C-alpha cells in the first residue's frame, strides 16, 4: 500500500467546514429575531436545524490551533439564540413533533454540556428543564426495550440505529445531569450493543444478523463512540475497532459505502457519522481523513455539519496508518457470504447474503442483488442495490407454479487470486458466477447456469448505472441520448454490445435493455421519481433444460460479459446514427 499523507488534515478540516457555513447559519437569525423551527427547516438542507447549535457551541468552546473562533463572543451569542429558540419551540410542543427529534435532543444536550458555565442561572434551568423532558421520553422508550431478545427491528419495533442513539443520549444525559438511573440504563444498553449485538464482521444487522445495513451502521457506531468517550468501557473500544475494519473495507474509492450489502438504502452518501470513533486507531484516522476529503465548504446539509462538529469535538489526533483505498489491490471476505476485491481500478463486490423478506415493513429491501462493479475513474457501472416488490431488478428471477420468485435458497462464495466464484441456488436452477482477475482496462464475468428441470421462465438481470443526458451506443450502430423517454432495445438493436459514459460492455446476443427503470424508494413506499436514480435493466432469458440439452450443453447455459474501460478517456465513437 502507498503510505498516506501527513496527519495534518484533521481535525483542522472539520473547523474549516464549520467556519465556511457559520455565516449562512447566522443570517436568518439576524434578519428575523423570532424565527420558528418550521420556517428554518423549509430551507434546502436545513432539516434538523438544531445541529447548528452544536456547530456554534463547538466553534466557541473547542480550543484548537485550527479553530480561529475559539472564545469568540459572536459564536456564543449565536449558540444562545439558537438554544433559546429550541427551548421556546419545545415548550410549545413543536420540537418533539418533528421526525427523529431525538437526534436534535443530543445536539442540544451536548451544547448544554459545553456552554453550561456561560448560560446564567435562568437560561441554564430553562434549557435543562426542556432537555430533561425530552430525555425522559427517550429513557422510557429505552427501558421498555432493554431486555428484548435482540436489538433488531423485529424485536425492537424501531431501528437499531435509533436505539443506539437513544441509549447513548440517555447515558450522556445521566452523566451531565447527575441522573444515575439514566446513566446505568444507557450504559447497560450500550455495553450490550458492544458485547452481544455486534456481529463478528463488525456490523449491527438491522433486520437480522444475516447481513449489514451499511449506511445506517455508521449511526449505530456513532452512538457507541459517544458512549466510549464518556465511559471508557473497553468493550466499546473493541467494538469500534471491528466497526472500523468493516467500514474501511466496504467503502468505494469515491467514499461511498458499498450499496450491495445494504438492506435499507439503494443510494447513499459519504457519511460524516462516527469519524471520531474511528479516530481511536491510526487506520481509522486515515479513514476519517479519506471520507472528509470528499466534503466541500458550503455543501454539507445542516445535520451532517452537526456531525462534523461532533467529530471536531471528540477527534483523537495521532499518527496515520494505510487503509485499503490507499493501495492498488485488496480483498476482504466476511464470515457471512459477502466479499469485496479491488484489482487496480476495478472494485467488485459479491453477495450471497440470504435473508427473509420483511413484507410488512416498507423500510427493508429484499436481498436480491448479488453483484456490483465499480471503476475508480468511471464510478459505479453495475449496481447490485436491492429493491422491494420489484423482482425484475433481482439478479435472478424464476417462475415456479405460476409464482415469481427472486431470492436464492442457498449460496456459496469462494475466493482465490485466480478467480472469485459465487454460487446461487434457486428452485429450478443454480448459477455459478466466476470473476477472473481483471487487467487494467478489462474485466470479464461468466455465469454458468444449470437447470434442474421444469420449463418455467427464468431470467438473469444486470442493473446498469446509466446517466440521463449522456449517449448510449449499441453494436447495431444506434446512438441514443438518454432522457426520460422509455427505451426498449432487443437483441437485434443491441447486437452484443453497448457503450456508455466511458465503458463498453460486450454480452450474450439474446439480451434486452430497458430504460429508465425506477427502483423502489423505501421512504416513499413507492418508486423513485427522479431520473438520476433510474437504472438501465439488461436482461437475459435462461434456456430451459430441454433447450440447453438440444444444443448439446448437458443442461448448462453460459452467459459471458466483458467490461472494458476506455483508456484514460472517451474512445472515438464508431459511425452511428444519432437518435433523441
């Protein structure tokens, strides 16, 4: 691995990001002395406005050479105005009427802890009274669930990341306000998160222990990191060590967590959560630095800026150690059947994860995707992001006795330097996906499918990350600029290959491409509406056993792909006619 750069970027960049945003936070509070949370949170990116309170409080209270605002009376004045606003809104019932207000209660509590000596008695008592009223509700909800069989949604009735954040806030409030009952309750729950609930692979399964919920795992880790900062429970530090290992491996070169393994979100962001927890370790500090390198001043939404403030407050400075993203190649295999391998510019993730369907919850996706391909320069090309009530987006689906099935029955994953192999078994067939070691500009895949009988339909599907506004070329000489109009191209129109956005994919001649396909959005409980979230569906019908045998294949069908990256830029387009 290449050695990382000097350990000078953090926490300095955290302060730089906060400094760049503080003027925009001050402006509406200056122009309107009595704004409401509702009016403030209608601004783009300003949901969870109370995060701004922690930004101002950390800039005022955290002494560091990179923080020019330390001791700045203007920051203190801003923090006091925001805190008074929250007290007023809480007294009127508006604060707690908002979704996920428990995350804002933490921000307020942390700011109270930092500024307590500056508040004056009337304000201090007012803030404390309102914060305690909110924490009391969190403590009651935490106490009701503390002895549930598992800290997972089917048992908790809420998400594990919520439960971690509730309990860690209750624990901190117990420490700040001298409430031993809260301290013991929060500590008991957080210790169990560290000792019993964390998987050997370093994640907290949200729906089950079968696999991670990658994006929300950062939030659970943030709760545990807060508990560690104030308890110094060695079990919490060990859990943070394992969580750091999980995240540093399953993060793409663009800083985004691998979407294939996530059973709640299809598209994710570079997370600002839990950096300070990672910073307990040299490689974790490098990982936090890597993530933060993707943030630009003025571009973070307020809640993320609040988590930047939390990172700046608790960051552990020290030497760095390399992370997988610093090297040209690495591989990591989980105890569950999932793995990632980086080979030069290519990153391939394979998943044989099998989990029950959460039919009654809109928020959990089916684990129906099994392959993702990312290129360092070109980004995500094939996504294995999961979906719900959309078997057509599954890697495989089959019809058995008139029913469409899209989840595997069993899987087996094997990795070697020569070739990685993922086997998936379904009702009427099994498939073996082989991914040989790629070259710099070329990656090959081969699916071998063995039908076990039956004549029902079955299909292989790849979700292609196509981009609206860019051209798509096919082997038949067609050139289309992708937009919102529906496109369906059959075998003759594709003629075995397509080119898009710097890559070319060669494939079986029986393929069909459909665009745009709008995946399921769990937060809307329906399909996505924005074209940026659409995918192109490349589909291949599977032959029946009889068809394969008639071709002398002994019931076996092979479907091969070759993915080529343009050599440093866009290749010259072949002569083609342009279509809108």
